[in-house]
C-alpha cells in the first residue's frame, strides 16, 4: 500500500472514531437528561391514613390515584408516599381498606408541599368478619402437612408485572409444562410436577392467560403450598364478597373444586 493511501485511511479512521465518540457522548447526555426530566415531571404526595374512630394508624390501606391500579400500601404508621404527574387543579385519590368504607379524597394543587391525614370510617361488622376470615385462612394453613408461603398485600402491591410474574418468582423452578402453552409445571429431580392453580377457590381454567389478566393491585393474597405444587390466588373482590356473604372456606383436601 502506498504511503499516501495509508495516511488517508488513518485520517479517515481517526475522523470516524471522533464521530463515534461524539455520538456516544450525545446519547449518554440525552438518556441522562431524559431520566432527569422524567423525575422532574412528577411530584410526591405524602400523608397518613387513620381509623376515624380510634385515631390509630391503619396498616395495609391502599392509596392510589383515581383511575389507576398502581397504588401504595400504608406502613405500620399509616404513612403513604405517591409520585404522580403535577396537576394544576389538584389530585384525586382513592383510599381503600377491607373493613372500612372506601373514601375519595381530593387534594389541592399545593398538596406536594404538605402532609395530609386521611380518616377512614370503620365498618364494625366488616372488621369483625375480616378477623374471622383471616383466622380461617391461618387455621387452614396450619392443618396443611407441608410448607406454606404467603404473599400479602404489601408485597403484592410492590411487585412488578402480573400475577403470573408473581407465581414465577414464588415458584422459581416453574416453567411451561412439556407440550403445553398454558399449564405450569415444577421440575424436581428430573420429574415434571403439574402446578395446580386456583383463583378465588376455583380452578384457573384459563391457565397462564388468566393469570396474566390480574394486576397485583387487585389481589388480597397468594398462598403457595408445598413449594409450588398448589398456588392459590385470592382477589380483594372475593374477600369483600366473602365478608358480605359470610362465606366459609373449603377444606384444602377438596382442591379447587
């Protein structure tokens, strides 16, 4: 190769490297500013939820923007923090907890600068029924001969993805059954074990597609029996109906039927 040609190639490579470096720098800048802009584009709403009668904090209340399924579960002090887009006309929130009357709250435009207290009115009959129902769940789990894990509301609302994603995380060895696009199986010691899926005490006939339809915010609890041989999903709607109808739980030995 002639010296002049080699020099031209060297200069061309140098210009290409400089251009590539500028492109990478520009992309990094755009990504970082975009992330910062997304953070700047939201405000934080803070407050606490109390029992209107006893003035005690309510643990596990759901606070979410109107029209959204993504919310925040209050901690042991009843506190919540929500990041939402700024709105000049104020903010509408829904506050819910089983055993209490749901409440629509409207906060003013300056809400991000303040700390608010929300008072929920208890329903004594519903609260008593919830205690009974929770005790029945716990008693039924105690009679099961094997390990049981429970995913409560706090973990559910802080879980990313769908109910199917939650099941996959709780049963790490689960994958699609051989020859099926809907059923989940656990593989242990070379054996395929079909996972029995139940939603609100009934078989999940829709399989994985049905699990995909449920957002974690809709759920009350997920029970995982015997390291995933059986997974029971309960919606908040089911629990609310069970309280109103004083419904009894089926024995685990009956399965989901």
